[in-house]
C-alpha cells in the first residue's frame, strides 16, 4: 500500500483565535491533515465566507484537508423518506464544499433503522439508492468519492452495504470502515454485553432480533474501502477513545488496512475533548500505529 495520509478529527471551535491555536497545536505535534468535518461543512453552508477563512487558517498552520464527513442525522440521512430533491441538494452542496476545499472523499451516512420505524430494510436500501442515483453523477464531475459507513443497525451491516455498492459499480462509491462501530457489532467484544449496550438496544428498537455479530467486518469491506474512522471502545457504546483504551485488536486492524487497495485516507475519529486526550498523545499514537 502506498503511503496513505493520516487525518485527524479536530473539535469544532467557533472562536477564530482559539481555532488557530488548536490548528497550530496539531501542526506542532506532527499532524499534516485535518478532517473537513460535518461541523465545518455545516458552518460553511451557513456562512460561505468561512470557506476562505478556513483555507487561510489551514495554510497558515501548514495543514491540509484530506477527507470529509457530510452532515448526518435523521433529517438528512439517505434512508429519509424525503424524495423531493431537497435532501439530495443538501448532500450535493456538501460534495461541492468538499471539492472546493481540495478533498477527494466524503463519508455520507446511510441512516439508521431506528430513525425510520416500520420501514423494511429493502425499502431503506431503495431510498438510499434513490439518493445515490442523484449524487453519484455529481460526485464524478467533482472527482469526490462517496463512502458509506458501517454503523450498528441492520441497514448498514457489511452485507447491506454491499447490496448498495453492487447497484452502483462506479469507483465513486465505496466504503468507510468505522472501527468503533465494528467493535460494537463484533462477536468477540460486542456480543458479551447486555441489552443496554448499543447493538442490542438498537436492534431491539428495530424489532430485528439478535444483532448480526461479526468479527470480520473489516475483511468484508476491505476491497471497496475508501476511508476508515479509527477509535476505540469496549464493544458496548461508541466512546471514540484513543486506540489502546478499549479492546479492539489494533495489530489485526492495521495489518488489514495495509492491504486495502482503494484506501484514500486513514482518519483518527478520536474525540479528544470528550475522552480527555491531548493532541500530542493522539498524533503519537497514530504515528506509532501507521508510521
């Protein structure tokens, strides 16, 4: 595998002076790339002048945007029932912002079954495909690949992600592997928790029975992997902690990622302000894992 850029999720900071300090902190500790996050994209949608502001701040710190995450949630996820065109327009704007900021891939959530109660998996897959049918031609024009992500509900298991991908053989659609989400769905580390854990509670909300526990989620997604969101937990909730502060097998994860033929970015999705991790500790850990 050629050298794939490491990219870091930075907390969203509205105050310009504090934001510049945080960017300088990442750069001083050896980071080269920052995620064009959903919060940054939302802020640019609200105030387009911020695009130039962010570009200038990144250049001043010697940093670049290497990947992006589209805004997400029940109102904008692709399994939403809205087919009026507004939902596609929302994501099309995110694609254009990503392209403007020099980014070549953007993760867009399929959506979760729990947000559309009573809607079958097949109907959700049709809704997602309807959205992608509108978005992918624009993604190709902009040269920005779309990545769809495994979460911990039935519609975004690897099998269902592949059902979506097989409808669209274009190279502008691939997968984003989320290590924390996969651990929640793992046979080894997720299955051992009770009904209050994320996988069991969400599958119960969907009346979907026992979760489809799987220790090979990364292996199944590997051929079409465009991005990866890396963070740790103990298989019960989505903690977004530093690798090594949970029970994910990082040796196996790194080995498999090194074999991913399409991988464009390796993203730290550690939420440092949530788990109280310093920028120095964060960057050092990812450089230890990936060199």
